[in-house]
C-alpha cells in the first residue's frame, strides 16, 4: 500500500501513537463505482496504474473524462479556476497509457459516492437543499392526486423517508432544518385530512392518529442504530473505525473519559 490516507486518532495525552490508533485507507469500491484515496500524488499514480492494468486484463476501459479529483490541499474558495492535474502512470505490458489528466473540483463543492453526497469542507448546505427539494417535489406531486391522508402518510413513510434516510446517512441536519424541509408535507397531510393548518404538528406524529414519521427523530434513531452496529461489528476495520470516532469525540469535547461513559451531555 503506497501512501495511503491515514486516520490518526487524536489524543489528549502526549503518548506516542500505536498501530491500533491508526487506520490506513486507500480505496472504497462497490461494483463499478470506485474511489481511490491517497495522501500523495505518487500514491494515486500507483493505484491508477494498477487500475489501467486491471482494465486490460478484463478487456474493459474507463472514461477518464468522468474522473473526479478532490483534494483537501486546495484553497477554501469557490472562485478559483483550477488547472488540470496530470498523473504519470507506470507503463507496462498491460498498460500503454502514460498519463491521465483530471481537473480538481473546488473543496467547497459536494461530490457523490454511491448516491451519498460528501463535502470536504463539512458543509451541509447541498444535502439540506436536496432534502428540501425531495419533500417539496413529493408534496407538489401528490397535492392534486385523489388520495386520502392515510395514503399520503403511507407513501411518505415507506417511500420518501427511506430515500431521505439514505441521503442523510453521513449528514446530520438539525431539528429546525428537518422542520423546514418537511413543511409542505405536513401541510399536504393536513389538507388531505381536512384539518386546519393551525393544527399542532405533534398530533400528526401520534401513532394513534396518522403516524406521520418525524424526520428529525427518525434521523437521530438511524444514527443511533448505525452507532450500535459499529460497536457490535465483527469486522476488525469497523471496530477500529468505531474506536477512532470515539477518540475523536473525546478529543473535540475535551472529555477525560470515554464518551460512552458520559450520562449527561447538557452544558
């Protein structure tokens, strides 16, 4: 593994890091969707050379014009025009391509992997707009449809919510953001049920009533479930990643003990 991306667990102590506190990552692959990760340009060139040889062995090819390059070394600006980066590949009997040129995207831009959008800067604006668009489109599509309130709730809970959950699995939106994004959906449900628009929203969420899923509460539950699955994973990498996340939380909040031992998080 040449120059992988290294996740180093932060620590409040001055003790030297050991092997268990670091995670080495150089790729994320699912079916035909691949992401190469490296801490250096040489590392990417090495992996790109391997991929070209793989394509030759399997009698296939990749569209280099669809390659996307994202780097955390780029300036935090949206106005800069970046020049293409040229990756020099190693020639061999299986690879006749000497270089690949890729233009990096801005560090403030979001990029997609397996349908989930990421942002190096950590901005949630793109996902927030996506969620609002999905909810508004859902409400606009069903507003004129001859459906009952229960049918609309069923479609929202079983069709739209899983889609939103997938899009937000790496992005946490605040309760206010979720409230604003689902505003038109709640209005639609009230209209179909012949309720006054001034009806308190919590009534819609009651299981004894319509049982509309509260997006914010559902999102918190999903993150808690993912945390539980990571904590109980039998995969060594996931276990180490879970420990890394705990140490990162401990470092950011200056907690002297494991975050799992904290009972009251209120300030």
